[in-house]
C-alpha cells in the first residue's frame, strides 16, 4: 500500500486541529511544534486542504486555521483525497498494466484491497478519532511537552 507522508501528515495535522479547536484558530507553527512536521510542508498541505474546503484561514493577530466543517463530517479518506494522495495497493496505480502492459494475476486482488482500505478510512471521522482515549492521552503529552519547551525557551 502506498500512503506517503503527505497523506499521513495531512491526517495528523487535521486531527491536531480538531483536538485543539476549542482554542480558536490554530497557527501552523503550533501544529508544527506539536507534531514535529516542517512548517513549510504544513503550508503546502494546508493550501490543498483549504482548496478542498476542509479548513478555513483566519488572518491577523490570533489568526490561524479552523476546520471548515464539524469534525464528524470529515472522514480520514476525504483528508487524504484533498492532498491528492491515493490509497492504492497495486503496483500499476490501478492502470492494469502491471505486467509489461497487461494485467497481472493478482491485479484484481490488490484493487479490492485498495477499495477496502479506502472504505475503512472513509468510515472514520476526525470526531471519532478525537473521542479515542489513546488519541487524547497522546495529545495531552504533546501539549505538555510543547508547553515545557516554551517555558524553557522563555525563561532567563
């Protein structure tokens, strides 16, 4: 299966946004620190997420990004689709030219697997992930770590 860092990081960043939605607009620098994702990479991803109408930006002091709709309405598959990522278990990207231009013996098996994976990811929303205990524990740890880093940097 080919799910690159683009899709993984997009889902991680969107989940971070959903987890911290109560704080209002979240700047990408905060997501970058918490998730250890390059700020420039996040900027590229959020441009795509904004075009897909999954996030909206707020300009000015205190600005940042907000989810454009309720977390219950955003599936993991939609996030992956928004950054032009595919969930594809075939070697031919679904083109049926796996074996010197012809379909290989297992092409249809891998296509079915791709469909199952997509269906699985389409059935999970950001809201469902936010509700998971293990996700909340990890998010709390990340917040504490970045809060401690901020205190350490700002202390004389």
